[in-house]
């Protein structure tokens, strides 16, 4: 069903086009008996006369269409240098630039700076919801793994703007704390490690890094019922028994070397079963189960051992999606389903289906060059940051390739 905002966009865009301008976006804000309609337009250059013409035409149409029944104020202007972004095309246009996220309703989402990184960059925490079930989510322990961060922005946008039953259930039953970009130095330099070359996901015992100390402080003070640890996984992984890439992989980390299924792991597995059940309807046979080998210094393993049910989500590859925009969507769906399941669950006893999720395995390489008269060539992309842009540089892969599938095959003819 179209919203009032959708209807306003449909009405305004043809008017802006007819006036020889370009539509950038609009905001409709309603408060009691009054409302504000703010329209942003562009031209080369934009003039006061342009804004006045569009304003007159839109006002006349609104009088006829009656889309706004209360008293309202109409503003038409340029989006300016500090312009808001509304569409994926606009985000793509400003890819590589720093953006500021603003949530105007502070009663719904609270934002606080909780510490600094090794290079003195701010680390923030966002809190949403008021329920008794406590959930902690963090992203980008590895600075060059950003899909989870984009997914939690989508999650926040959904929970912030939606008023459906899913949102109401989650926010009434859960209090959710999110640390987006735990490793901002790694994010800035596009590295897995932090500024002191520490892998935060292997620092759960020594806790040497400032960022690790900060995460542990939040964990100890908040005492969450569930944790979501969000990562990216390489394009080399596939789903065992299929020819599909592992688009999403889940893990209920082990607590010790025997991989015993403890009560804490059972709860984790139960939530993963619910997430997998939904995803299988959307991207069947693209979901894997990450190895539960015990890593003594890993974050998930140690948090699990401390009694905090920790769900690891690895965002992988989907066909023709090296920018991981589709995978971002699947990651968002996974988190939302996990939160909804937690908010609804009477118990977490059903977990055996976790072991029916296929293992993910190293079965893919990026590119295969097929030559008619010489040996075939295989390449794997190396992601490199150059001038604030991530570039995919193909690097040759040597050795036996007979067991691999490929995301792209190029056949050369003589």
C-alpha cells in the first residue's frame, strides 16, 4: 500500500520535471493539526525563480488532490552542500564520501559516544527498544568488513520508521544496543586489524586493544541475553553439496575443544534455525554453517563461554554482487528475523535443525579464463583501497583448479 509520502512524490516529480528542474527528494512532517512539506530540487544553476515556480504549481495541485488535509507549510529549495540522501542512486553518487546519520526522534533511538579508538576516532553506541530481553549487536571488528554495518543501518531505519506488528513486538520485548564500526581505524584504512595491527576477533583473552576493552566493558555492564557478531566472509566459500556460493553463513561458536552442545549454544542454535528457515525461502541452498572449531582467543567463543548466547553472521557472496548490496539485504533480513524470533520465543529447546544446515567449504574462485590453446587461468580478487575507493584487483591463482567453481567464466576464442 502506498504511503502519503509515496503519493506526494508521485505528484511532485512531474511538476518539477515540467518546470525544467530535477527532483532530489522531499520530507513530509506532520505534528498535530499542522504539517510541513519540504521539497528539494536542482538545476544548473538553481534559482529563487525555479523554487517559486515549483512552489506555486505544487500548491495548486495540492488544493485539487487534497493529499494534505491539515494546515501545512510548503518549502521548496535546493538540497545544498550538506544535502540529505534519499535513494540508492544518490548514495552511489556519493560513494567514498563521509556521511552523517541523523535520527530526529531521540525518544526512539538514543546515540552516545562510548569511547575512542587507538587513533582517537569516536566509537558510538545506539540504543533502541525498551523491553526486558537485552541484545547486543556489533559490526566491523574487522575494519574492511562493512556489510554488517550497512545491514544494521537498514535495521535501524526499519525499526525507526515502521509501525508494523514486527517492529512493535521487537521494540516492546527487546532493548537493543548496537555498536556500528567497532574498529573505525581499520575502516578508515580498509584493514582487517586495528591501528596497532591487532585482530580484535582474536583479542578476547588478552584484551589489549582499546576497542576490545570497550566491547568487554559494554558486555559486562549490559549483560545481554543475546549477542550478534557481524562479519564478512570471502568469496571463496560455497555451500557444501551444491554449486552455490555461501551467501550467508551462521555459527553458534563452541565454548571448548570438544564442541559440546551447552545450554548457551542451544539457545544460539535455536535462533539460527529460525533465521535459516526464513532465508531458505528467499535464497534456497545459499546458506552455510561456519566451522565450529574452537578458537581459544576468539570473541564469539569466549562470549559464549561466559554464558552470552552469541550468533555469528558471515555475509558472503551472491551472484554478480561484489559490492554486496544484495547480501546486505539478506543480512538485514537475517538480523530482523533473529530479533523477531527472540521476541516471540517461549523457549529455545528446538535446535537440532541447526546441524542440518550444510557446512560452508572452500569451493570457489572468482574468475576462470578458458583458453583454446593454452592452459586455463584462474584469478582471485584482491580488494585494495586506492584514493578512498575499494578496487578489485585480479591476482593469479596457481595449482590444481579441478575442484573449484567460479563466479565468472570468460571464454577466449582464437
